[in-house]
């Protein structure tokens, strides 16, 4: 009997999604306006732009910040020592300097109390990253930098749908961005969203977006074929059958560059259709996260993240830290035997991946190092059912 495997990530697509994506290949730019209006209402924002990826979104924000900064020596970007290595690419592309801060072991996010130690006349921006869909404390950063010429920009790439006091993360700071890549909470295969509060900068942002190249029609058609492949790959039955092929498309190496181009009408049309059920997709991630928290919390040897009481976390992945690495390996094996794949994400913090960010002596960011080396991620996406949660619970009880 074939043992089905549960994919670790992916937006479940339906037939009408594929149909709308195909029609979108031949639609005019008016489809962008329609999708933009939908997202403005959803996020409750006035200014929003589309690009091809979250990385490009981040890159364009840096280009704008360099234009509006007070001094040319403002070149430092503060970010957590544990996060996606690809976040360094746009920093490097714009000739800026990354400055790392340790993470808070209770929240798995940037340690806000340590940010003040890094602020100086060269600081251009602080970037809180809402890792795994967990909300980072942005209000405290805004208070910390109030009255200064330091910008706050939110990385909500993996947290679309997460709210604090019913306000979407990514919309609290002056600048924010999201990713619509294939492994994110909602996917149009690829894509990025820039959100900005100040309308004064809208034209400058639009200028940079307009300068991006338009994807060739053949490349767009190939993208559509990839979308069909992805629509099959995220379903347990076809994922199981296609696993030898799917494994070849998983990210296993560090990104060394990023491409920038305009968002396509196909993706916008696809997004319009997906957003018809956005509340269900998001609610499932929130509820699955709560269920997984109940499974893992208060177990010896397992650390679960602290979530603010006024937050609803739409988990991209549900993170736990396991002190005993042998038990982590056993749990992975138990879950895999039940068809539930887990991931380790980035197994090293940024200062270990990029030695130039390290410093002599003791580890400057021990919490980030420990998180990277002991992390395990459990899938919480919309295809996870109550029966899956129960299976996960049984596996945990067999190990802990």
C-alpha cells in the first residue's frame, strides 16, 4: 500500500486557479489594478506595489531609502543573526552593510532589547523579520527610533495573514514587504508585495518598478507550466508519486543572486482567484498552529515560541527547538514514517554562513546559533487536518 507523504509547504490549488492563471496570460494590465484593490482592502493599506519576488521588493525599498536618507554615510542595516541568508543579497547589491543582532530565545525573533546597542550615526534601517509567521515586536522599534532618521522596514515574507491587534504585520512600520513565492503562506508561484505608509514616496517606488524588465512571453508560458507542476506537487498523492522529481526543485543551496522583473498578468489573475478563499487558507494556518502549540508546549526538552496574546500567527512553518539532537532525529524519523516531512531550514546562523560577519572570541550571537542548530519545523499549512495533528502528537509522545 502506498504511504502518502505530506508536503512541507505549498498553497493548495483548485482547477479554477489554473484556469484563471491561463486566462491571465492574455489579460491587460487592468488585472493589476483589480488585484491591487483586493490586497489594499485585505491589508487595509493605501499604497501597494507588485514585483517578481520578496527579494526584489526588499531591494527596491533599499534603493528608495538611499534616495531619501539624510546622510550618505547611513549604510548599515540591522537584522537578526538568524534569518534567510538571501536577505543579504539586496543589502550587498545596494552597497549597504549588514549589522547582526541576536535573537530572543523566547520569541525566535529579533531581540529588541539588543537593537539599541547597534544604533549609531551610520544606521540606515532596522529590519524586523517575522520569522515563520511569528510577529516581531515592531511598535517597540518605532518608539526606540522615534525622532531619529532611522527607518524601520518589516520583512513579512513568511507571515502573510499574521495580525497583531487585528492589524496585519508588515503594515505597522513605514515600509514592509511580503513574498508570494512557492513556499510562502499564499503563492502565485513567485511574486513580491511592497507596502508603504507615506504616499510621498509612491512615485519614487513606482519609478523603480517601472524600470524593471517585462518577462518575455515565452518565459511567462514556462512560468505557467511550472505553476501546473506546482499545483500537482503540493497535493499529497501526486507529491508522493512525484517525490523523486520534486526533490530536485527544492532549495538545497544558498542563493548567490536574484533576478528582478515585473509581476505578470498571469500571477495577478491567479492571485485574484486565490484571494476568494484567503480567509480559509489563513484561518487553517492559525488553527493548525494553535493545535501544534498544544502538542509541543510544556514538554521537557522542547521549546515553543512565545506568541503575544493579541496576535494571530498564520504560521508558514511551526517552529520548535529540541535540546537533544538525538531526540530531534528520532522525532523526524517517527514523523517521516507516518508520511509527515519536517525541515531544518537554515542550519547555521548568518555569521556562521558568512565568516566576515563573525568576530574573534566567543560566539557573538549564541541564541541565533542554538536556534539554528536545534530547530525543527512542522508543516501547518491548509492541507494539515485534525488526523494529521493527532498523528504528530502520537509521534511526539513516542519520543518525549
